[in-house]
């Protein structure tokens, strides 16, 4: 979440949600009676002297007093419906109903009575500038992938396959691993600039690191400056990316990297002492009711599927109050799929959480 402005007197915050989990934070923090402002399009109709009606869509900065809200798990978009209280330059729209859709990357301004304290807590832990992004080229003698890693999640941007590692006939692919990488690098300059990439990492088996690294240097030579490094792995493709993340080769500063290392550590502990854990929402609620719950991991897809579920709401309210710690795992990573396979939510009792150094979180975002 990028927080651009905070006005404690006016209980106002201006922010840009960067991930779908940020949208969940906004959705749960905004209540009926709050004011939401955003740029939106509106159809403006004008009647001519002849009686004909002209209509056109214009961009208007609209503010509404929220009456209802909804969330769409399929599109990962949240919406707020209410009466218009502000419409710069279009005062005739005042008091009409309008829906503001809040999406990733779109600025929104919120004046919140009840939820401001939580927005302020989010602001204390957020940035005013975009986070760094890592671009990973991972290749071996069969395939190559281009993967973007940021606080928004992990995204597969492009992939290519090499026929050199395929043992059956009739297959058409790049004739060599370096050619497959060359295909990925065709528009790499545009990718680096579009996403504001701060580091480019090459992942490959040791024997391929030099030739693939040379291809990257040739592709970028004299065109764009970006920090580069190479990391050996037993394989390339997505498997190579996963391997390097799990052993901490890309660090832990970005959210997907920290998520992966945390889940790896938790599942190692589960294998040794499963009695300190609860799997699935029913187990987690039992731990919460008994006062044993200390920390909870929630898969993002599970959170969106149950965003208005009363039982999950109890767990989230406990986390938002600071009574328990919580981590929502972004979709797209192996860590997310592992927790989805365990019921979508994994509870850790207070004793085990303390042993692992997982304390209560400051009230704020997940």
C-alpha cells in the first residue's frame, strides 16, 4: 500500500492499493457513513433545443457517502455505493447515487470516522514511493521464464522452451537454451522501464550461468542500467525460481520472498511438532475460542472466497485488534498453494508462535 497523505485532524487518508490484499484492507476498513473520493467516469446528458439528447462520458472526481459495499472475488475489485456529496464542476450530480470501484494502482481518498485509526496504522508501516521490483530470468536446457517479483506478488511475464532438452521428435522450440533466453529478452528493456525494475537476476544451473549471463549483458549493453547478479540452481524455469526463493537467495525484503521463507519455516516445524498447529478455519476458530491462537497464516484466495464470512471475520477482527498475529500469503507463489492445500488457513498456538518469534502484529494491514 502506498500512502500519499494522512490528515489526522480531518481523519482523511489518500492512498494507492498495490496488491489485492491492500484492497481487502480498504474494504474492511471503510464503513457506512465514511466518505470515498476517486476519479471516475460518468455519463452526462444534455437536451438540445430540438429535443434531442446528447450524451458523453466524462472523467469526474466524485465523492460519495458510503451506504453499501461489495467485493468481487473473481475480479478482485471492491466497490462502494452511496450518494454523491462532491462532484467538482458537475454540481448537478449531487445527491444522486453512484458506485466507486477501487482497483489496484488507482488513487483513492477516504475520510473515515471508525476506520481512521487502522488507516493511520497502515500508513506508519507503508511507503510513500513504489517498492523495488526484481526481474528473474530462470533457464536450463529445457525452458526459460521471465518472472517479476514485487510486494504486489509474483508474476510470470513470459516463457520459452528449448528443443535441446526434449527427447522426442516433432517438437519445435528454440534450438538452444541461449536462444530461448534470447526470445525472452526481445523486449526486456521495455519490461524494465514499465515495471521500474531495480535488479535483474539470472538463475540457471552452473554450466549455463556464463552463456546466459552473456546474453543478458548483450541485450542490455549501452541501453539501460540495472543491477545484475547470477545465482546457481539445480534447474531453471519456475522450479529454479522456487528453489532460489526457498533457500533465501533473493533475500526476504519483498513480501513474496518473506512469505516463502516463513511458510518453509512453519512447515518444517509442523513436521516436527504438529500438535502446535490448527489446519482449516474450524481448527483455527477452536484455537481462538480457547484462547490458544497466537498467529495465523491465510492464503489470499481463501480470504477472497470468504471475504464476507462471519467466522473468518472473527479471526480477522482478532488480528486487526492486535490480539493475534496474521500474515496473508499472496497468490502466485508456492507458499500460497501449500497453505491452500492445508485448508486455506493455518493457525499457530501462542507457545509455538513465541518459539518461532512470531509475535502479535501492530494494528493495521495483514
